[in-house]
């Protein structure tokens, strides 16, 4: 193999050293060299034939030679010699090595003495310094018209990059990347693309020709993303909904949502982002079994269940400091039961008698029984980030479950009064009968 770097003078067995002369004027300290030395030790500097100390007499910065004191006046009295590098450390100039570039045109020695090889081969070494073009076992770089890179043997296990396929560091960049396998996964066509574990060809990701993505484990398709973006888990059809799950999980939840945040935690969010149905035709949530619908939350917020049963966990083991409630007579008596229409109903459905409702107004009820009213900050989901944000306003609501219990307590008080009046009335009647007799 030819020598790499600056050619050695084979005639005199010495290399010519580059030098530079300057005229001193007893005032100038900076002089410009033709070549930038690596350090003060890479050059020898003479002033009036006296060699200067590289550690104190001068410094170098790029091509600028700076003396610590101005050299005396003289013609060519300053002489700089560049030191020759050791033979083993000579660096070839940029772009100086080429397969057909001659070191010596008269001799015809190439700097890389290797054959051109054949299409698709790579330059390799035998570990002893000999270079040659050869086919790499297991990986073929195919420099064909569509710039494909093929891994494996033949067309089985093929990574194809169509159009502009390039390697950027460790990143494969292409307008289109196709992965294929002649055998495919179980149930998959041989033309399907895939990503799989080399030790288990029936576990991986399949890209069928119909533009869907399938995820397989243990010879079974577990999840699918359809061409329309619908996702199905445990079922091979994405037509049931935007997100479908079907799985036999005896004694386990079909889906589990766990927000592990220690603050500002929220659960699932249901949103009709572009429409307001406000009716009992569309629903936010439906719970049904093989027999009937058991629970439904309609798009207007109405909640219905099959057995018309609503309750709360109320076991005595969960409670303490149990005493009789105070009188609710005055609260129930002073609450103003109102008839009204909701602004949203009138705006969306027009003003009609069918929109009349009966209930309480939170601000009015708050003046009678403050604990009957709650104030909540108004919040909305950010359409871009998906996060829940405060709107800076608030809305009051009635705790109707508490109102029901207050009404029951007031009814009991009314029953006691009625019973007392009935007893008194019976006693009066008895006395009147005795007087008449």
C-alpha cells in the first residue's frame, strides 16, 4: 500500500523545511507567518543568527508571531524555521486520498490499492491491514436505482427505503421505509410489513396492505389500529367504535383508569366538542348487560337506572357522634319553591310551556340554609392541551340529596304536631261529651 501523507524525499533522505524571513525595525513585535504552527515548539526563531527561547522570547497565535521585545533593525535579520513532524504522525491533507489518485504520476502508485469491487459490495479489512471490497454476510447495501438498503439474505427480511434514503449518524432517514418478510407472522400474508422479535416470529407488529396496523403476541392478534384511526383491543374489527375493548376477564376489570397524581387528579372526560344535543336521544354513558339497559346518562344530564334505586353507603360502622338532627321546620318552611325555565333550553329549543321546571334558586336557598348550597369554580377542557382550566367564574348548586333529608325531618316534625293535635282534639271531644251528659 502506498505511503499516506507528505511524500518523503527518497533522493536525499531529508525533507525540506519551510522558512520565513522578516526585517526588524526596533519597534515592530508582530509578524505574519505563511503557516500557523501548533505551538511555539513547532518553530525555531532566529534574530541576528541567535536562536530565541520558545518559552519566553515569543508566542504564536494562528499565523501571528509575537515577540516579547521588538527585534533590532536589520534586513532579513529575523528567520523562522518550521520543525519537521515525525514520520509516523504526518496527517494526509483533506481530500488527498482517492481510489485512483496518484502519489507519484510517474510511478503510478495509488493511495488505496484496492479493486473497484462489484455493485452492492462494501470495503472491508481482514484485520491485518489489507483492504478489499466484499459482500458483508447478513447485510447487503444495494446501491440500485431506488436507493434500497436490504438486510438479511435475498428479499426475505428486507428494509427498503424508497426515494431519498440516507443515514444521518445512527438514524435511518427516508421518504418511505418498508419492512417485509417472506414468511410473515401467523395469519399474515407474505407481503405484509412487520417488526418482530428475531426469536419469535409470531410476536410483533404487522403492517398489512390495507393500511392497518396489527399487534400480535403468542400467535394471536391482540390489538388493531384501522386505516380510519379507530383502535380495537381483543377484537379484529374496528367498526364498533373509536375505541373498542373485548376480552374475557373473569374477576377482573375490562379497563382500569388510575390517575397517580397527588394533586389536581381527574378521571375520564366525556365531551361532545362540536355539538350540544341536550336531549334524551343521545347519551354520554350507557351501562347494559345481556338482558337490559341498567344505567344511562343522557346528553342533557338526566340519569336513569333500571330499578329506580338511588342510595349511599350508610353503615353504622362508618359513622360516629350519632345524634338526632335539629329541627328543619323553619328551613323547609322558608325555602322558596320556584317555577322557571333554563336559559339554555329557551335558546336551543325556543320558548314553550314544555320547558317549565320546578325547584330552588341557589342564591335564595343560601340565605335560608347555607349548608344546602355549594359553590364550584367553572372549568373547561383546553382543546389544544387537553388540560382542565379554571375560567375565573363560579356556579352555585343545590345539594338536593340533603334537601330530601331535611324535608323528611320536617315531615316527621309535622307528623308529631299532627299527632299531638289529634290527641288534644280527642281529649277535647271527650270533655265536651262529658259536659253534655
